[in-house]
C-alpha cells in the first residue's frame, strides 16, 4: 500500500523485528490503523530477528515465563493456521546441568508444579536418546517434551504478511530522526513525518538511541553474539544427524553462562551450538573481529564441543553475528514511558524473547490501547531501574 510521506495513524510501531511486527499485527486485529516503521530495507540481518531457527521451550527457572509460554504456544498455533505455514517443529528439549544446580532444580520444579509434559532422564537414558553426547559423572538431565524449534525468518515474514492483509502499513528504509511527544505523537523519519495517538517502541539494539530522543536512559547493553555452526569429523558416522536434540546446558564446565544447541536448518549437515552471551558492541559496528578462534566465548564453545560432542570438529565451520539487547536482570521491559503514557516501550529481550514474541506483541498492544494485559507485568516495569543510570529529562 502506497502511503504519503505525511500521514495520520491510530498507532505507530517503531521497529519491525519480531516483537514490533507482532505488536503491529495485534493492533491491526484490534482494528487500529497502524504504521510499522523500520530503519533498514526488509528483510535484513542487522538486528535480532533474522536467521532461520530459534528454540521454543517452557523450561524456565522464572515461573512467570513458564506461565506466559502457555499462551505464546497458542498464539504461534494461531499464526500457523492463519498463514498456512508450519512454524514450530516439536523435537523435545533437554536441559543438562551439574548435580545440585539450583537453576536446573527450579526448572524441574516449575514444570512439575504446572503438570507439563516432561521427565528426568538418567545418564543411561540420555545416552540412548542422544548417543553423540558425552556427559560427565554426576551431571543431570531432564527433557521437556514440547520443546522444539521455531522457523524464525519464515515466522517474521508470516506475521508481517498477516499484518498487511489486515490493512497494516509497513514503511522500511526509514530511520527515525525525531520524536515529538504529546497528545498526538509526531515521528519524523528520513523520508517523512507521521502522526499517531499512540507510539510503541520496539527498536531492538537501537532502543537506547531511540529512547534518548525522548529524554530517557535505561541500563540496556547491546551485545554482539557469535552464532556458530559445527560439522561432523566424519559426516554421517556420529549418529548426531538423526538424534541431535534441542538442548540447554546450564553452568557446564563451571561456566557462568549457558550453552544451547539445535538442529541447523540454515546449513544442512551442520549443528547450531552457541554461547548465551557475548561482547558489548555498538549495533552500528557489529562485524566479527579478527582471529575469531581467539574470542573468549568461541573458545568456551570449542572446549564444550571437545568434551561433550567429540564427534564434531572442535572449531566452528561457520560463524555469523546477531545482537542481544540485555537488561541487568535479563528480564524484558514492557511498560509505558514514565512521562508519556501514550508511548509504550518493549525492549531488553536479552536473547530469549523470540519464543515469547506473539504474547509480547499482544501485551504491548493491550498497553497501547488501554486493555488489561493477560499477565502480571511487575517483572517488566521500567521503574525497577530507578538508579543513577536512569534519568528522566524532558527533550
């Protein structure tokens, strides 16, 4: 749909990653004339929503995420039905941790209390299920049966197409230059000026820069993540292609962060195994540094592969980049701007927000139009960051 470079909408959503796209989709479902703005030409790989695969799971140590995933699964199924596309592949998810690990115990407790489909596995049961893995003595395993893989790129296209079918407007290649708050919010981009009663900001790694236009600083960090793919030493001989699970390794080898993996759709025959963390980086300068095998998180992964998956080459075959936008507690921000109640902020998804995006979009939509959200948003209030690093200033 052609849109003039000056137009009025019920709502503008700034940022067309998976969170912003689902927000726009839900606004359109609520019959709101909605504009979805994106600074880069679509599709692009500059943010946090590209790539073909993401893990989906209910296995969380935070019970509120486990609870939210119930509705999120339902919303993913609804998008599959509307689009006619298969977006979720059930593989099961295994969680591996040292014996006595508190996070592992809490994950199991959350699943048990909610009567989810899961089971603890002995090392022998795990070996039969995943013969390519070598565990250390005393390590423990559980399996969440409904865990699996989301087709990320396909999902992003699907939700944007459904948004447009409902009359929603996407304008890409338009970077926001200025935001004027008020009863009517005015957004000036490189190509036009747009007005709306409501604004939702889902700017991913650029959130801090966009929020600064509104005089707001929150403690967000942008991290460059190395997405690594690994190949078998002798293709077809390890048995991994047939049995490789979606997995989450918690505090293995004494590491503070997590390692996760899933069957790779991006590169047939390779395995996607990544470190859940990265190095702080400006989203404008995100290219891989020289000598990637000397980067600390890749070294950690190489050691993990050598010890736990000896049938794979201990050096990655392919390294790509993605961006996380992380909060200090790794929980999202889903809240109003402290000074402007017609501006809603969705940010800080901390590398685990994709699976929850259908529900996040619904929540941001509800906040924007004055509906009561279906979940308690106390863990996501922006006010929890009332520290010297957060300043409220009128632009």
